């Protein structure tokens, strides 16, 4: 589990009912939702929650470093509660399913000095693409 709610409690983040619902929607493994998806799921639990509140809360969670923004598919940003364990993403080109994966080795080490152009590297995002088992079966 991503234990997002536990982490937020531990930090003393004031859990209003609205914030709690956003955190509950994002809690879990392999969760990568767009802001609109977070909003539509939050509304199922708390009908009065507004889109603006959801967007603001997502922004706060990102600022706290408890939720990551990921852009894996060139479309809407997705929000990922797996913020403390470095990982990469495996994306299905058919249905868009996203899995957190942990490739061996340090991706930064894979870039030779000669291709760093004097940059001080801070991170790497790798997206592995393919078809998930369901989409591969259908193909
Ligand atoms: Zn798929
Ligand atoms: Zn992820």
C-alpha cells in the first residue's frame, strides 16, 4: 500500500473531510489518476466537493512531496501516491494501464559522461511501453 493517509496523519496535515476524500481516492498501489478522475471518484464519496478543491488539494500534496505528478502518455498529468520509493512506469499502449516498476541498477549511471553535456543529473524518468496481458490477448 502507498499508505498516503498514514503519511499525511504522521505529518500533521489537517485532514478536513475534503482533503481526506482526495487522499483516500489516491491511496493504494499502482494508482495514477488524472485530476478529473480524482474529482469524479471524490464526488462519489463527497458529492459537494468541487473541482477547484480537488485541484488545490492535489497541488498541496505535490508541494508536500507526498504525491508525484507524472506525465507518461503525453496527455493529462497523472497523480501518483507512490512518492517515496523511486520507480519507473510500464504503460499499456492499448488501454493506458500503468504499473509501477523497479528496474535494476541506477538509471542515472546508464548515461555516459560524454552524453551529459556538463549537466548535473538530478533524476531520470523512464517509460516502458507495450501491451498488457488483456490487450495482448485481444490483439
Ligand atoms: Zn492494456
Ligand atoms: Zn507510479
